[in-house]
């Protein structure tokens, strides 16, 4: 019996026939996640329904030294759930129950396959919601959010996933089940913070206790148009400097605006607008008006062309739906695109956007910008056509150069999408070899044989002339992809 | 030459004559920190003035396998800076410079010996402040705050130290100097979160980049008196349930009120009050009044006896000064006291306070309660007289029992004081042996020879009949101490 056949037989024995995919045609879907330019063929995909099933699967794979990858909805944008080739994917989508809600102490317990937005929908009748809101929130899972430490538009005020995780149940590399956190302010080392954002390299999260928040009494949203991204950038700095803590400040530039107007939720952005800010404040009802007025007056000081406040929840919802289609909308104006995810000090916004414009001009590739301006989290969208010889390589190179532009001003290579496959080599922009080795040493405590999401997140030890695409130890290959 | 003499000679060679204490009479001060019931004699105390000097000292001690303890102002309450006996204390008090302030990006860089309140005082003219505010903020150091992940009254709204640390420079066990964090949302593992709160066991922090906040436009403070801690507890839950996020909600019970009225900042709390709440809201000016009014009405629903709002900043300042003397004030009503630091889910406040009252009645020791009610962080103050045979032991035992009362409802053994020496054995209340071993394995990545704050924070591997006081590997001994 071949090794694969033996593994498949054992997985079926443990999980049942309907919980194992192993035929090539069934595996194609799992060759990549939301980052479609890298692909690798998994050995199999398994669908455990409980913590015990995850534990049993991991125990067997650990004993047989077969690497494995936890996967949520596969919406990740850095290739965290993409195989290099030959791994078993452990899909958590069948573990999608809401286990408990404690409104008094503002906690909810969910399984990892539970959909982000479903949590808010399930508790909204009691006046509560779950704050982290990635654009993919209607389909991404909270387990995936924990793995990538996902952010979202409202993280400016409310923080990213790690600020909302209170406890984790984790299956370790050998199948052992442990609880981390769960008590308020757990003493000892912050292992919960360590696991959150570890992209599945330290364990498989099988239950998550999250903080839930009371709905704000009032919300107001304004949309402001500018003749330049510089003016919009200075308006963002001005709003923060005025002491307002908005729930969100999002920016889209001209190309992004063109995209969203051609996509599924157009809202009639004026033709030719160079930049739009979507600004939201929330909190107690009294005082909201004053904050919006102050934001309006800051925008006026920075040459705003037009500014309007959403008339009601319906209009506000339409504006956000428009903004949240921005990535996908690139498909309407380009055959393919690559999303980047850099972070910069907020005061350097204008300068870095100018640098990115230069990179665009030099490379000949258009770059749209749609991003969380309030916390300096840029998302350059690099538009390209993979049918043109070498243009996928060029787009990847341009992506790395936008990250270099971020790190050059003291920024970072990821704000919310994670490192995954895509930015393994870019880790060298922010860490020395020694620092990377130290992180790998920490990994080895929890993942001694590198079977848990094999070779993700960290580059190989430095070697001269290493080609960026030759990542990992497996066979993942960069693909020419058309949308 | 004896080993100690050789070490002293080398330290003087590296740091100069005025930077080394080694005579017994000079070392007495360093036998303990703010937790005075455990003491141990250090081998020497050294005072480096720069990161390089810390590095040089650590390198030599590492090579000679001499354990060492970083120390800030020595205000810690769990014995984190207390020697077991035979360690070298590395005092960071000479590294007390403010290195940089970046108002645009709201960051400040300080050396570890920089005093917490001095930071706020240094930036207040620009309208900024540093949020974490332990009661000892006028003398504790930010380095010590990082080591213990210190909290404070306003952490209900603003979070504890770890939520305000943006980057660290750390001297590792072998003297190597590394930067951790420093870039926004650093990719890879959250080592900054790991080091924050690690009580000096993972490295010596030599520079800290912290978030600074804009002063709120307005603040209002109310003081409410109740006939029972139950009513006050339900008022706290009611305020949170009303959707208000106060900057602080502090509670003092009858004994604590008697104490602060006999201490240095009495404010005339009514005789016989069973509980007082100090409630503060801050933010934009509009809306503050409504929040105070809503808090008043919640208190009225829970049988408040009297409630008043501070007339001005001066009165507010006096109220806070009164509250912040509460620990020390115990000296006015008891020969000695022990502070505990448990955390519970907010909804269990009333129940756990009743349990603590039972423990007090059973043991015959009075227990005062003064605490951060809004985030469920209790500080039982156990009053005792060490001149009575066995009463120090009894107080320590009562302290552990209050922690058991917290963990029994899903709480924890420390909210902001750390584990140190005091709560090493209490770690077993929240962690299994396997979980503790896993944390020690993580420690071994950064502290392979256990020289960095030797044996702190974690219990020894479980042994039957082990006596709590026999902590650590050194000679620290519990002392009978009088105030």
C-alpha cells in the first residue's frame, strides 16, 4: 500500500467516508487560498467535526511525519493556507457552531469554522456585535481570523483580532489538546498573543473565546472627495490630531474609485475624483454630531471638494458595501491584480503614496490604493495581465517594492493579511537573520518537526542569489492566472 | 580571590566605582521590593548607565553563570525584583532619559528607569499623556511596568501596559542587544507581547517605545456611597450593561474607607459608608454630562445613599489622591498588611466579595477591599500583625485562599502585580503541570540557563507536601515584618 493510500484509509477510518477528499479533481479547489498566484497540490483534504477528531487526525499525521495545514474559508490573501505540495489540509469548516454567549461578561465561544459576520448576526438582537470586520467578513471564519490576526475597517478604534481573543483551545503538533488564556489576564507568558497571528504554525485552534461589544448608541458616516491624495492624507492626519478617535477612516484613490463604480455596489462617486475618504464615528448619541462637524471642518481646511453625511443606516450600509467590493472590483478594470498589505506611520501617508505612484510609473503597472488610512495600513492593488510574458513576475516584484517603500519609513510588511507564502522573503525587510532564527526557535517549542503549516511565514536561512519564487521545501509553483 | 570579589572587581572595571554596591549594609535596601514578606540578600547591585553597559554586565555574568535580576524602582508587589539570595541586581534607575517624543505618530521612547508619571508630566504641555497609571506611578519606572505588565485605575477603558508598548530594545541572556516590535503590527510571532509581563525572565528591557494619547477634551468624576458592597457591585454591572465605557470604576469597602480617611489625603467620606464607587468618564465634552447622569441613575436604581460629582479638576485630583493612598493607608489601621491581586468575571463581583468576607471571618484576619471594579480586578488587603506567632503564615494562606475564590469562578491570580515570588505556587490554580512546563520551555529559548531572574514566576515541578514558603532554589526567606 502506498503511503498516500494508507493515510487516506486511516483518515476515512477516523472521520468517515464523507469527510476525506483525495482525488485530484476534488483537490483542485484547495491548491490555493485568496492569493491565487501561488499554488500547490495537497495530498488530501480532511473535514473533522470536533476537537477530538482534529486531535486524532493530527496525532496520526504527527506519528507518520506528514505535514498538515489548517484551513478556514480559504479567503486569506497571503497564501497561509496554500500547500507547497504534499501536505494534508485540515479544513475546519464543519466546526461552525456558536458554543456559548455570555452577555453579562461580554464573551462568546465559537468553533473555528464559525463565520465572522454570523457572530454579529447572532447577537445583534441583544444589542451586541463582534468588532473585527475584514472585508471578507461575510464568508471568512473566526479561526482563520485568529490564524492571520485579521483586521478590518473598524480596527482603527477597536483593534485587530488579537485584541478581541480571550481564550483558545488548541490542538498541538502531537495531537494534545490544551487551553490557552480563558482566564482574564492570564499570568505567565502571553501564549495567547503568541498563537494569535501564528498562521497555523504553532497549533490548530479548535475553539475561540472572543470579546463581544455593545452596539454603539449612534453611528454617523461621512464621505469626502478630494482633488489629490495629498489633501486627503493631510485631512486624515488633521482628524487624528484634532483628538477625534473615529471608528474608521478609509481611503480610495482614483483607480479604486473607478473600480468600485464598475462593480456590484456603485454609489455614484463623482467622475474624476482623485481620492475619497469614508469616515465613521460611533459612540453615545450626544456628541456624535459635533465630531462629524469637526471632521467636516478639518476636511474643509484641506481643500475638500465635496463632503456628505449618510442620511440613514441604509445609505451608510450602501457606502460600506461599495468600499468592501474594492478588491474584487479590480476585476472590472484589470485582467488580474495582486493585493499588498503594508503599514506605515500615519504621518508618512502622503510621502509613501507618492513613492508608490513612482513605482507604478517606473514599472508601467497601474496601482490602485484602497486602505485603512486612519491606522496607516495600505493596500496597494497592483493591476497586471498575466497573459503578458513576465508580467506576473513584475507584479510580484512591484508588490515587494511597495513593501520596501513602507519599511523604508519605519513601517511593516503586513497589517492584517499575514506573511504566508507571499511575504516569507519580505520578512528580511524587517528582521535580521538572527531575529528570524530566534522566531524559528520559538516555533520549534510548539512545532518541533515543522509539520504544522510547513515552511510558512519565515524565509529559509539566507543564501546568495536565492530566487523569491523558490519558496518553501515543497513544490508550490507560481501560476499565471487570469480573472 | 573569591568569586564574589572577582565579580565586584569586574563590575567596577566595567561601570566605575560609584556604580557597584557590594557591602552588606549597602545591600539591605535591595533585599526585597514592595512585597516585604519575602527577603533575600543579593550578591551585589550594579547601576549601568547605558544599553552597552547592561550588555557588558550581562555578558560577563552569563559567562560566569551568576544569576541576575533587573530592577526598576522596586515598587513591585509580587517580589519580582526580590532575590532568593546570591543574585546580582542590575538596577536600571540611572537609565532614566526620555529619548524621543513623536507627537504626530503619538509615540515616545524612554529608557527603562524613566518614571511613569514623569512621562505624562513631560508631554502634558502638548496635550498628551501616557495612559497606564499604577497607584505607584509617581515613583515606579516604565521598565518595571513592562516587566510586570502593570495596570492602573484607568486600564478599564485604556488597557494595561502591553496595550501601550510599541517596541522594545532588549538585552538577551548572553548580552546580545535586539530590537523587538518597533514597526507597526510586526509580522511573525508576537515576541513583544511575550516579553511584556515576563518579569525579567526573558531579557532586560533597555529602551521602550510607548503609545502616548491625546488628553481627553473633558473628564467628569462621580463618587457614590452605598450601604452594601452588593449594591455597589450591581451598580458596576449596571453601568457597564448600560453601554457606558467609563475611564475608571474603583471601589473601596468599609475598612478601606476607614483607612484612607486616616491617611494623608482624607476627603471626608461619610462615617459608616459600606462601599464607595469612584467613577470617571472622559472623551469629547459634549455627551459627558449625559454619561454622568446615566451613571447616577443606574446608582439610584441600586439604592445609592449619596452621590456627588467633582466640581472641578482640583476636587477630582483630591479624590484620586485619596484613592491612591489606599494601600499605604492600611498602615494607619493595621501593623502589617498583604495585598492580593485577583481577577474575576465582572458579573461575579458580589459573590466573590461575599466569599472573601467568609474567608476573613473564618481566619479572624480583617480584609479590606480596594479595587478596579470595572474590570473585575480585586485587591484584597489582608491585615495582620506579624508579632503574633504564625500570623504572617496565616496572612499568606488567606491571600492564597482569596485567589482560590477568584479562580473558582473562572478568574485569575494576577491582574497587574505579576507572579514574582509570591504567587509561584498559585500558578497551579490556573495551569496544569503540562502548561507550566510548556511555558518554561518557551523561557528556555530566551533564558536557557535560568540565570535571568532565576526561578521567578513558575513553580518547581510538582512534589507532594511541598511547603509554599520554600520557593525557588536560593535562600529567600519569609520575614516577620512590622510597618
